[in-house]
C-alpha cells in the first residue's frame, strides 16, 4: 500500500524542472525554520495563488508600503508595536503556490477567507514551539473553512504513509510541513527564504 501511495505522490508533484519532487524533503524542515529564526514562533499560510502581488491585493495591503526583499531583510525591519501595522512576508513557493509568513505573532483568521475566494485553497500552520502550542492544520477553500486537511478525503494520499510522532509538537509540525510540501510541490528550503518576496504591512484585523 505504501509503495502504491509513493508512486501516486511522485506522479502528483512534478517540479518545474520536470524532475519529480521527492516524497520526503531533502532537508529537515524544522532545521530550516531554526536556521531562519522561525522555529519558536511560526505562523504561515500556503495559498494556491502564484502571483505574490495578487496575494498582497487580497490581503488589502497598501501597495506603496510594500518592499521587495528576502526573509532575513524582512525580519530585520522594525517590528510591530502599538503604533505600527503588523507585517508579513509573501514569497512565490512553486507553480500556482505562494507562502505567507506572518512576522509579528499575529495571523488573522479573516485572511484565509480573503485569500481563498474564487476557488483557491489555503492551509494554515500556527506553531509556537517555545510553549509547545500548535494549532490543527486548517484548510479553507473558496471562502469556507471546512476543518482540517485530515478531514478531506481528497488529501489522504498526502499524509496516509507518514509516521511522525504526533504526540510531540515537533512531530506534528514536521508532518504538517511535509504534507504541505507534497501538496504544493515544494518543501521549505534555503533558496525559498533567500528569494525576493514582498514585505507588507497588514491592515488592522
């Protein structure tokens, strides 16, 4: 059964180079988060929209406040305070997919609805490893939150063979990131976080 699933997975995720994306990430996903300063508080959304400017438009950010930069430059920018808008970094993840990383410990629920309109899919990952707190892997499609990805039969092939330790926060997060890497056709990697994305200021929730 596992061999059949793996064959199906390889067929489902062709990389842009034409070479299938590995069923499992080449680099440990938690280590990637640690090396980029995201491990202790990681809040992000996988969005089935490739155009980062369209993602920003749906988030209703002011275009004049956006800055093109990589993740580290975005994180070095001044953080949120009572007088400053909160921020996010948006990057093209893969064909038909973007990643939105929220930088100030705040991920508005309403964003998933806005981002998923028009038949788009959005997956939420919210984890604060420092206090062992992780939310379920929520899924929103076309403005409707239908629960977690595990409730959707169409996504069974993406996680049915995984054997991470789901009793631990790290195990859950590693599984989430593996599932979403399979869904989008690209796992988190250094090249992604070094790429030019958009630093945006989010409107009040």
